[in-house]
C-alpha cells in the first residue's frame, strides 16, 4: 500500500525553471519540495541573456536583480564582417550572473513557508504507484537514500533530464546539436557608449557579447563542428584568436582578462519532449531545448513555469488531469514553436559569405543613398525573402508595430 503524500509537488532542479515554479505553487498554497544536486549560490553554463523582464516583474524579483549593478541593455548591434547594423530595443534588458539570479529566485520561493529546498541531493529514481509516479527516491551527499512521496513530480533538471529518461518522455521535432559553443567571462573589455547585445557573423561563426555588470561581459562563440576537437584542446588560445578577428575586438580586448576559464560543449540538442504523463511533468530544458545562439533559454524556462502553474491550479480546482495537462502541452508548443523555428533556421543558414557578397554588403552599408532608397522597401523585401520561414516576417512586423505605438 502506498504511503501518504509528503508534499503536493516535488520539483527536481532548483534553477530558473524549478525555483520560479516553486514560487508560483507556493503562492497557491501548495506544499512544495525543491531538490537539486548543487548547492546555492552556484554557477551554471548560460548565455545569461533575459530576452525581456516581464517574468522577473511578475515573480517580484526585478528590483533585487537590478541591485547587482547590471548594465541596462538598450540596443542590439549585429556585425556582418566589418559592417554593422544597430537599433534600439523596445525595452531594456539585463544579463545577470546565474549564481546570483538563481539564488534570488530560490530565496523568493523560500519566502513562502510551504516551500522547502534540499541542496546537494540527487534524484536516484522515481517512486511508482502502479503505473503512476508518486514520488522520488533521493540520495544525499553522504549516500543516504530516502523515498519522498508526492502525487506530482516535475523534472526541471535540464536537457539530459533523468526524470524524462525514467518516465520515457518522447522527443519530437528534434535536431541534433549543430554547432559547438564556447563561453568566457571577461573583465575589462572596452564597452560601447550605450550597452548593447552584440552579435558577430563572420566566416560562418557566430560571436555574441552580453554586457553584465560594469566591467564584466559574457563572450560566446559558436564555431564549425570540425573545429571542436582543436578548440577543446586549447580553448582560451583559440577562443581569443577567433574573437579578436571580429570588428575592433582586438582593440577592445587589449586590456581584458579572462575570469575563470573558457567552457563549452560540442553543442546543444534541439527538441521538444512530451511534457507530461501520469503524475509527472517536465519544464525548462528538460521539456524543450534549442541552440543558445538566440539567447532565449531563461525566458523559455519562465514561460513554461507560468503555464504549468496555471495548469496545476486548474487541476486542484477540480479539472481533469489529462484536460489541463493537454492544454499545457498545446500552449507550450504553440508559444515556443515560432522561436524554435527561427533559431533552427538561423543557425543552419549562417555561412561564410563570398568575396562578392561581402563587397556589396560593405559598399551598401557605407552608402546613405542606398539606405535612403531601400528603407521604404524593407518590409516587402523581408516578407518576400522569408517565405520559407514566414514566422520571421510576423515577428518583425509585430515588433515594429510595438515600436510604432
């Protein structure tokens, strides 16, 4: 006979997805246990980029995050070799350290007395009641094991989720990792006059620079797959060599110093997973993962937390499990599919440009008469040339309409 539940919900993984969900469920009065193999505060691999700040406002942590002295990122700049295009964002954003952001979110969740946290605790397996998940077997740092019971277990444990593996969650719309990616934190990079997200497109590689607090930047580099082995052998040397090929970065990095080390991987898998079953659900990278080049991971995690919290509230109000979770699944995919398609199209279409293409880009970029002629026609040009991925035109159109308000 199955023991009585110890909690309403157990969440495996206490970073952005798990901690935000714990906070939302705590507000509903649910008894929640967060478990994580890490201790906090601690860092994790991330672009750090928040695509917008509305979720932080709704979670009540924006003011605390801004106290870290983060630079407000108000512009976007894209470099095409030595040419560049820049424009204002509709609203400022931030790039906080993950040790700092995740810790603030956890503290916010723990403000509610119905939410508990167990750090340095691993999920060692699931507890089952017939064909339904009814808890987690956990193991602490001393190796002691314990079964903890709950009628719902949420996997927020990353793209290599053990919860997803144990329940056999199916992947779909998947694409293997396409581009190796490396990151480094640098102090002393010469800043722009106005903080901007900087994207460098050159020789088929993608560089990005996210301004964090004053004097500190997150620099990233996506490289060609056949370069990964050599990069992994001497990451700092090759990272800095290639990064300094980007426009003016040799000058801007003259007095820069790497903090810690260059970290990276052979790439990030791209997929959706079936996000629920009997007694379980998945959020964050456990449920959906995509290449980090578009910097949407944290935003996606928050989106899924809010959607799942709404579904759980409806379930506890008496709705059928399959109905509310089916709606959660549909809403998640509907809202994440456009950015997924854009990301995959983007990373698969980035390539080295021919000398002729580069010459025309540089010539046109430096000629105001050209832009005076082209600007009135840009919307219809983009609409025509994005017929293979119409979501791009729709996204730009919506953003332009917001800018015009």
